C-alpha cells in the first residue's frame, strides 16, 4: 500500500545513473537480499529492518543478456555493483515491436523467448549478488517501441487514434498493456524456476519510463491511467511495490510550485503530488538532468 505520510519515499534517477537515497550494503561490503522490500511511512523496509537503496540505471541489461555472447557484459556490471555495495539497479522489462532491435514483445501477446530468457538471466544473476531490480514496463518515448508502438498496434486493429497520448485512454491499448503486465508478472524464470511475482529480487514495478500526456495538461488523463494501471498491477501481484516512473513535474494540485518545473512551469500533463498520492502507488520518483534542468 502507498504511504499515507505527507513525506513520500523518493527515488531520484538520472539519465546515466539512478541516484537513490544514500545508504550502504551490509557490514562486509556485499549487499544481501532480505526478502521483499516494502514502503512503510517514509522508509523502505526489508526483513523487518530499514532498507537504504544505493544504485544506478542500466536500461540495457535484458538486451545484452538476450545474446549469450554478450552476457559477460551484464556479469561485469553486476560484479562491479556488488563490489561497490550497490543494492538496486533499474532496467527495462520491455522492447516492443518489430522495429526494435531484439524485441521482447514482437506483436501484442507474441514474445521472443530468447529475449525473455535474457531478462530471466539478469534477475537470476542479480539475485546471486543480493542486488534488487526495478523493472520498467513500457517507454513513454519511441525508443524500444514505447507508447507509440501500442498506439500503432491499435490502429492496425482498426482503432482511430489521433495521437500517441491516446495510449492512456484507448480501451485496446490499455488492454494490450495489461496483457503485457500480466505476462511479465506471471513469467516463471527459466533459471531460478521462481515466478516473477514471487521473486523478492524485484524491488518494484515501474509503470512507464517518464510518462507524459501533454495533450491533457490538466493531468486528469494521467491520473486516471496511473490509478487504473497501478491497481491492476497490485491485483496480479500484491507482493511487490509499484512506482510510476515520473520525472517529478508539479501540476495543478500545487499550482504555485509549477514555477519550479523546467521550462517555467512545464508539466507534461503530469502532477507529481496528486499522481503519487494514489493509494496503489508505493513511492515517488524524480529524474534529474543537471546539464538541462
């Protein structure tokens, strides 16, 4: 469940690194998994103790691991992370459409098993090292397919959609996305034989990488989508936390703070405060690009 505290547990992610709340591993310098991580008030908890996250962003892990010849690169990164005491890595659990290099979901509901095995490998190897994973489920941008690909799939089925933002409201795109969520969560890892929904190594599910809906600057479209999809994730997998993946733009619920947004008030159709107060969202994120913002 989401915290009712006004303080939100917050993960801060950058383009090249996911800079998380400062913390350290266990006394021997190697992080140890303590079971599922949960949000309680303004803290993360694992095994009855506060959990301090320290990690980075590596979107490409599944992509590399899908080719056995490239898996050594994944192992090198995870080994370095373990030596440095990192505890959390954020990575993609999507690659949509035949236009993507090594797609995971080729067409709606049709998956490339080799790429899925790559994600299995990433989870299994992270587990060996006591490293948790945040798995992002779709992209807002066009890279790796993104919401644009879902909209195109719906158009291919005869739906008239005027913009990529229709991803957030069209019944068919939402069903395609829910199907992907369920397929991902119920996947049984070919290395560990543990279903993803039962795997403590997964820190949280991220609904989307940097969601925006600029066609509705009120933020209501995004609010409805987040409420619906976070509730759906929880209905399939009540054990794991859910976060949105937002950049952190203030919206209509805090109009005086919008001046702090990049671009003198740009919201992208999101509302950092109200969106993250949805009960089925467990913690908030912000993305920082120091050279741009």
